[in-house]
RNA sequence: CGGGGUGUGGCGCAGGUGGAAGCGCGCGGCGUUUGGGACGCCGAGGUCGUAGGUUCAAGUCCUAUCACCCCGACCA
C-alpha cells in the first residue's frame, strides 16, 4: 500500500475519503450511500453524544424513543414539510408478504409522529413545556453521499419541544443553538458562527431556522447543527392543543433541533492535516498513546515495567491512555500510525527515558517533528493533564485563526465573487430569495446564516444594491 | 438527473498491434530486527464487474448492462 495520504492542501476531497477509511473510522457499505461506522469512529460519535446529552439534561430535557416507521399520511399533514421531504423518502410498501394498505415512511425526521403523540399527551398549560429528545437513526434518499457528511442513513439526536407561547419556543430554539455552539467550541474545538437561516435554507415547516456553521479545511462551510422554531405549524397539523389559565384552547408552539454524525465529519475536516486526523483531547477515544522502545530482552523488561506503572498512573488520573505493545511494528511505524489516527499526545519511553527518569512527549497539534519535549517522570500526571488541555485550546485557536483569516467583507459584487471562490464572504444582503438564487447560480455559494446581534447599521445588498439592515455569511457549502 | 472517470488477489496498480495473469503493499510461517513507516527466506490468495457476441484463441476487440468514484442540481 502506498503509505502516503492524498494531499490535504491540493486534494482535500480525496484526503478526506482516505483518512476516514485509513484511520478506521468508517467503511463503505454494500448499500449505496450507507456507511458502516467502525469502533474508532463510533467512539468519536459517542463522545459527541455524551457531550450533547449532558448539556440536554442540564437544560431540563429528557430522552425518549419514537418509532422508525411513520404512516405516509402523517407526512402529508403539513404541506411545506411534505413538499420538502417527499423527494427524499424511503417508503415501505410491503410487509409480511402483503402490500400495505397505507405505505409506511422510514422517518426522515420525526416531527410528525411526535406531533401525533404530543396531541395525546398535552392537555393543560401545566403539561408544558414538554422537552423531549431522542437519539435515533433517520433515512433520507440523498443523491450524492459522503461518509459522515451525508449518508442515506445517519445517526443523530432530534429534540422536539412544545411550549405555551411563541416567546418560550423562540427562547428554547435559541437556547439550543447556543448549546450547540458551546459544544462545538468547547468540546469539539470547532469555532462556529451561528445565526438565522435564509428563507430558502430553512427547515420545511419551520417559522425560523437557526444553524451553527463551521469552516472546513478547504474553506467550504458545513452546517453542523440546526435549531428550528416551528411556530404553531405542526401543532395545527396534528392538533396539539392545551387549555390555558383562562380555560381557553390554544395551539402549542413547537421547536425541533438536531445534530448528526455529520459532526464527526466536521471534526475530521476542521482539524485534520497532512499527516491525518488531529482529534481534540475531549473528543479523542485515545488521548495518550504510550510507545515503548527497546532492543534486547533486558531492555524490554525494564521499559515495559516502567511503562506499565505510567499507564496505571494516567488511567487513575482519568486519562484515556493506550499502550501500544504490538511486537510486529517498529516505533517509527507506530508514530506514523497514531499520528494518522489523530491521538493528541504520544509518549515515547525507551531505555534512555527510564535511565533519566524522563518521558518524551510528542504533541499532535504541533507541526510534524516539532512537538517533542522531555518531561520529568515524577511530573507525568500533571504534565499530561496540562498538555491535553493546552492541545484542546491550541486546536481551537488554530481553527479559529484559519477561519477568521478566510472570512472577508466584500465592497462590491465583483469582490464578493472572488472571495467565495476560496473563503467566506460576510456581506450586506437584502434577504431576498431572488438575490440568493442568483448568487448561487453565478458562484455556487449560498447564504449560510445571518448572525443575530450584529452591529446595527445599514448597507446595500451585495447583489441588488437595495437598502439592507443585516449581513449574512455566504460560502460554498457541503 | 446532467457532465467526467474507474472496474484485474484484501488495498494500490501494470498488463502496445488478441497467444500460459503480473508487480508493490498487506496477509500466514520461520529467523534476524526495533529511538520516525526494518530485512531475509518460504507460502497462501485472482472464474480480470456482469451478460452476450466476434475468433482456433479475449483481461485485451464489439454490444448491452450493473456498480462505484469525482464535478453540479436536492439536502443535516
């Protein structure tokens, strides 16, 4: 096998496809567009899950599970929703050897079936808010797929809440958006921008959609999470009503929000470099790999003994550490292998280290060959914990610097067109669907989101020149 | 669905004008090795995407078909 990886800077797309497979994250399935998530990749997903799940619980949400199959008629109850999703539906028409009276849709998202249940569960303002999340798989018949970024079946969480007022629903939508951003930034070390989606980019059936957007290593944008204010659309379609304090029947106000296995793709594409993955310590299945180095049998015993104590000590400190004792590979081979798998910190222990009571630590976030340093054995625990925190921060800072240096504010449309060929544009925009469609047609870039709380002001739409009160990010997106 | 490309051991590939299926990596065994992708010897592994056709003879030529990948449109 050619041991070099496709060029990160020149062929990002191939680099991504190769690294996903070579780092053992996922594999292609026999079914087009689907993927097999391998243990190392699944551990990454589990890190995403636990980071989010903890935050959901802290904000009062509980988990539940709704069925995979949804009666076709449910989808049809909300017109924008069915229009948006019908091209992407997988439909079961037969079961038990017979044609079904009503086809069952394999859920592309669960607003409808959850709306149906909520109609039965909610009666009084005292039942509100209802804050439920589910971890599930969904299916969308995508035309063009890519491991983790867009597969026909993917794993995600979908939160579905109902509230007594518009205000509460809007607050929930924004709370979750902030929660997503906090997870992305603090845990995944991905600096995201957040904001409102344009009319054409919003979720089918929503009043308002918000998203977090991240810049990948090739400067394209990736929507890494969405939060929708559904208004009363689904409540009206499914008759989700409650009696308020004045004994009057009201429709509930709903939200829904999701983050998927795509987040794993984002982690790969934001942090990866020419050598392979670079995982933020908080996400990394293996935070520290220990590579023992020895020649003869005597050395081996001494080194392994020393290393065993080190591993125990780090484990006790709560560090996810792996001892690479494989006999069939040389240390050099292991260095490359673990660099490709993105392990944040590598510790090399040979006779030299044992004799000097030291460790050699190599940071994955530093340029290749530059991150080695010597650490006193006695200070191993403290140093490792400190280094991991430093690496977490450094990966974030590198991604932030990269992102910010590739976002530019165009003065005119000519400049805009150039900017979005290789970066993001932050530009005044009238918000018009026509302008956006034209921009997409001429540049293939789309609006990513309109940040809230932007400095107020007035400008001219980058495309049509009309007076505009808001700016939006525009970029080519995945 | 439009445009481009590729199908040959597990992976990456080579196989002008038809004439006994090869190379590298990986894999198994034995031995020597081990501080940035070690080496030697032996060995296993392929109905050349599929179906037709031309021919004494097809990986190679013709026809059809399928799959996958890349670039767009749909999308988390």
